[in-house]
């Protein structure tokens, strides 16, 4: 176990607030911080059916409030009442295709919701720092394949990406407020496509594969040639914790990328790794990408040099290892009767021991 990780957070007087703690990344982050003996509280929407939160039976495991971050009064009431020392803001509408169906709600959640969390944090003197989680999709992307650095221009093509660019604008504004008027330090963190056990979201490749694997149904796959910076969810989460600790210790940086060290793998490569590591055969159909490529970016690559230089962070698992670990998690849970929370804790212990 990396004994230094979380040490600064264990010394704080109040807990760490995770917004979106019932989501995929939020559930993993809660378990990671618990493993590090860091007190955690949560604020989020109610969990979705078959989510990791529900599978792991995490209801009431920590002090929590199941509210909508678009409601400023309720957000402020929770933060004021529980006086966290820091906030990791994960709560968001995170799906590109869903953002085409619900663009207004996506902007309200991702932009106005972030305003609410930051405003409530700035009105509560216990809060010392806020880490706002955005995405690699905030960068202006012409599909050149060049790895983005934190200072590259931001621009969103689809409603989800545009809303996250809006989130970045909110972060910049509150960073300025902090400098001029005082208040918590604010940093944005941008990660690539995260995978890991327990993700059950629609229109994500690995969850779609797991659904097909478990039912032995044909799995249609879109965008087989598109590339993404795939990484196990624990790698960027570890980075978020390190970024929070550095910010609390006085580090001044506006944004950090967290992505794999190697070139981004294609969807086809990811699918083949998944198929090779699942114990039973499954039929895959690769779809024509012409329409979907106009909806989503074809190529994504992140440069995480700044996080490596400032935090000494690096991916503990390579992309293929991350995929294999994800498939093994699902095999344990679905086929070997290992509980989801036991499978998560096993992955956390293993990753922290590397």
C-alpha cells in the first residue's frame, strides 16, 4: 500500500465531499478513500439500477444526501451542515449520446450544477480546496491524433463536450474569485476514457460487451477505428487524490491531464482484448462508422507530462492490463460469486501495491 497517498487528507479536520458518489467513478473513489482511511461524505442523485453503487450495496454506507446539484439551496444546506474540508466534484451528465437527447439538462447539470457546488463551497469556510472533474473531450479536436496538453484550446463539438467546456469556464471564473477575494483553491482535472468493474452505463463499449457476454447475444460495436486514452478507473482517481493533496499543500496549477502513457488503443483493439479474456465465445458485429463518427471524435490522446512532473503520477496499469482487469472483475462477480465490493477492494489493494 502507498502509505503516503491520502496522508494529507487524513490530517484534515473535516471529511472529503464527493459529489456524484453514487456513480461509477464516485463509487470507486469512495472505496479508494475508505481504503486510505480518509473520512468521506457524498452528495448525488439516487443510484441507477444495476449500478456499481447498487450492486455493492453502498446505500447509507457513508453520510450522504440524494439530491440534484441543480438545486442550489439543497447543495448549500448539505455543505454548510457537514462542513467538508475539501470537495471532489464528480457529479455530471457524463454521456455524449445522452447529451444529444437532453442538451438543456446536460448543460444545467454540468455547468449550473458546478456553479452551485463552487458557490456553496466558497460560502463554507471549512472548505479549503475543490477538485472539479471534467474530461479529455474539452479540447478542440480536429482528429489529428496529437496528444493534448493542458494549455491547448478548448472547444466542444457535441452538447456533452460543450457543457464540459462550460464547466471549465466556471472553474476559471472561481479560480479568479479565489485569487481576488479569497476562498478555496480550485483545480480542474481531465481524464481519458475510464474502464473498470461495475460500469453498467448505456452506450459505453465495455458495459455493452459485458451485457452481450453475459447473455450470449450479438454485440454491435460502433466506431471500431476510433481511438481513446483508455485507463483503469483507479489510475485517474489516484491522480485526483494526489492533485487534491498538492493543492491543499500550496501547489498552484489550474488543470491537470490524467491519461495512459502509451498510444491510445482503437475500439477494435479493446473489443478483441475483452473477447479474448472472457471465458465463453461471443459474436461481435462492427458497425459502419460513418454516421457515428460525425457525432463523436475519432481520435483522442492526452499528454500527462504535467501530472508526472508535478505529482510524480503515472498510470500503474497499461491499457491492455486495464481491460483485462475489468473483464476479470466481471468474470469474478458474474461467474464466480465474488461480491462486487470484494472485487473492488481486491483491485484497489493490488493497484496500490504496485
